[in-house]
C-alpha cells in the first residue's frame, strides 16, 4: 500500500518527511494541502490532524503527525537513514530535537514572516531577533560538522535530513550558506544523494504557483 504524505512545497517540516520517504525507497505519494487558503483550519483537516499542521503521514490504518515521528517511523519500516546502535539512536534524537527547537523552530517562522506574511504585518525587530537566534544555531551546526561528513555516524541519517529541512529554500531569511563552509559542503553532500530532490520538485505547491 502506498504511503500518503499530506504536505505542500513551502513547508520545510513537510520536506523533512518527504525527503526521508524519498531517500528511503518506500513507495509514497504527496497529497497537496492548500495551506495558504486555510485548508489546515478546516474541520475536515482537523479531523486528520487536530494540531492543524503538516506533515501528516497515512500508511494504511496508521496516521502519524510531526516530522520527527514520521522520520523515525520511516527508519523503522525501511531500515535506512537510521542508527547502528542505541548510542547513535540517542545522538540522532539529540539532533532532531536541536533542529526542532533551535534550527527549523526558528528559521521556519522567520522565513514565513519575511516572505509569506503580508508586509503590513511584518515586524523588523522580531525578525532581526529570530535571524540572530538562527545564526547562533547555524554556528553550532557548522562547528559540529567540522571534520565530519554527517552529523551522526558514517553515513546520512534522519539527523541530517531534519536539520537541512529549511536550508535548501531560495527565499531570504537571513541564512547564507556560504558563511558556513562546513554547512555549505554538507548541503552539497545531501544534494548529491541518489534520489535527492529540491522541496519544490519533491512536493506540490510553490510561491510561483501563487504568483
């Protein structure tokens, strides 16, 4: 049975789940969610996910939400992008939580504020604060990639996919990958993985569709 992933192209959180599925080799298909016209606030969507968010993964009778949970499930089902032992599993979890709180959890909102929020609702002071916080997280990430190809172990894992979730997007949000040489090289390695696709190629929906 084909896995369905409810998603839209602009969502970095959905991209983490979509890219994990794509690289795992599991059979899956995207289901477009019209976020910008309020679909996630409808009763029908809230019945699918009361949190009103993407991604949502449906595999037969199983429904999962939150990108990290979906990534963990894909590892368990495919046997790929995971850990060799419990120490690596804990380290992967540490990086997924880092991403949720320090990386995507900050970079995602500031990208939304700077590019998708109506201009009269944007707050330059708030955005400057978020850019500075995200920059601090990028310094940590760049430092931990010094002398390493991947965040955990000797190959790509969901730790890498979680932390790259927003970093391939073209919209400006204060992140310049060339300012972080280790991140820059790491993103090139991820983009070189067989099956890798840009978020706007992997999932339906992009700013160009609404232009």
